[in-house]
C-alpha cells in the first residue's frame, strides 16, 4: 500500500518537474497565461460589483461571501489542473490516434497516467493566485470567524475536487464512443464558470439537476459556505455523499467505457 | 466555385460524423444558459432591478447571446494554430485555394449544422420561458439586428486570438442584442 503511494508520488513529482520545464521554455506565453487568468477573474469581480450596486444579496449571499465563492472555484480549478484536468482535455486525441494503447500497457492505471502526464502548474495559475487573494479578502471582511473554519474549508475544497474529478470522469467516458472530446471539455469549462453562483439561486428540478447530475451547485458553494458562515449540516453531508456516489459511479462508468476502446489500427 | 462546394460537402460530412459531440455541446450550452437565467430570476424575484432592464429584457438578452455565440464564434483559429505549430500549414499553401474562402467555407458548413441544433435547444428554452421572451414589433429593428449580426461576422477574422470570448463582451454583439429590448425598439 505505502509502496504504491510512494511510487505514484514519485511519478507525480517526475511529471510535474518535466511539464514545468516544458511550460517555462515559452516564458512570454507563461506570463500571458497568468495575466489573462487574473484579468478574467477581475472581470468576474467587476461583474458582481455591478450587480451588487443594484442588489444587496444574491440568493442570500453578500458581496464578500461571493468573493469567497469565486475565489474557491479559482482554487479548485488550479488544483484540478495540478492533478487531472489537462489529461481529460487531451483524451480525445489519445483515442483518435490510437495512442491510448500505450497507456493501457503501462504498469499504472490509465486514468492516473493520463492525468499525471499532463499536469500543469501554469494553465490556471493566475486563477489559483487570484482565488487565494479573493478568499482572503472576503474572509477578512466577515464578522464571525471560528478556529475550525480553515481546516473544514480545506477538507471541503478536497471534497469538491473529488466531485469535479468524478464529473470529468463520467463526461469523458463517453469519448470512447464519440471520439471527439473538445466540445465535451468546453461544456465542462462552461459548467465550472457557473459554479461561482451560489446554490441558493436554484429552485425545483434545476436544483436536483445541478446537484446530482451536473453537480456544479455544490463544487463552489459547499467549501465557500464554511468560510462564509452559511454552512448547514445537510449541505455538508449532501456534498460528501454526492462526492462519494459520483466517484463510485464515475469509476464504474469509466471501467465499462474503456472496454469499448478499439484502438486506431486495422 | 466547384472546389469550394466540394470543400463545403466534405466538412459537412465531417461535422455529421462527430455529430454526437456537437449535439452534447449545444445541449450543454443550453443548460449553461439556463444557469444564468436562474441567476437573473433569483435577482429579479427578490424584488431587485438591474438598471432599466426588466426581467424580460435580461432573459431575452441571454437567450440571444446563446444563439449569437453559437452562430458567430469561430474556433478555426485553434485549428490554424495547430497547423502552423505542426508544420501542416505548408501543405495548405501549395493548394489552389484562397485561404480566406477556404476557412469561410469550412466555417459556414459547421455553422449551418450548428444553427439547426441550436434551433432545437432554443425552442426548448422558449417553451419553458415563453412568458419572459420579448420580440421586436418593428421590421426596422429586425433589419438592424440582422445587419449588426453580419457586421459582427465580418469583424471576426480567422486568427482572432480571443475568439472564444462571449458575444456579450463585444460592443457590436451588445448592439445586436440592444436592438431587441422592448423599450429600445428601433422604429
């Protein structure tokens, strides 16, 4: 068990080091990527500032609580790029060209290998940095703070990362049938854009849809609610329950889907 | 002309081959827009108002943005980037095709197919939100709207790096949508 973890950590470290060197070759590209992420996060802050000039709360969340929510989504996105996201973006190319064969014969799980091989520190670094700043600013402006807030927040950030991973796993399992993954991952990107809106805006069937099928209403709201002082027992339990259920379901779907891979050669 | 028609047909067939991913994309984009509608309904149902925009204005704005994003935005810049990086662009240079017409034809065939898909998504959204939608009464408003759409299309060169930006971010796109709002009906 420990040997397996140690081996995977070693693999992760090696890929991170290698990919970081690759990304740093194009320095101007690296700087533009970070600056653009920061710019777009600022655009979102301005967007909400404009709304809050006309309203006091959105779904019961005030401006500083929403800063925490926006920042949390930025941090989750960066964590995703540091673990699995870029691999899923590239999966269509692997399947279309038959390169997925190489992943299947390696002595490591294909989905882990796929994720690790493309880990990227810089792809969403600006969002991660801005995310931490927004969370810090939002939290500093809130009146009630508790000792357990930060460890609990970190736990639910990790929980949201699992939800995000499982969702990507389920969506990208369909690539074994439909081959192209670009559109699927654009949709995942759009959904993550909406994770920065509080869960309280949803009503009726939309609330169920965006909780259990497309879990974007939990990814940002669950961790942010802990720091924002809006967490409730049912919400947190629901978040953990959805993460576990989606992880199991996603892994099963992936296992079934991978059997439909038929390589690219004749 | 014949070679461009052939190109159109080939790309049309290519788009049809990967139709599942396009259908999922359009359906997912419809869901994305529905989240934005939830946001605005939540704001307006709490008794708030954004400037002089009514809830109908706002919903119509976002629904139009969905249609325009699908019809106007082009992702061929990404293909072009890949071709240049991987060296395949040299093959293109020796072909008897004008680059602008080539990319226009490729884009046109994909967009016509996408227009068919987006109409279905639009009809579903319209069915659920019909009480919020508003359509211009004057023919001139439709004229200005369509004209601005064409101007917008013309302002989108193949290698525009920010082509994935939302149509709402672009002044011309905002003008197109502006034409539609009831209090601003251009008569």
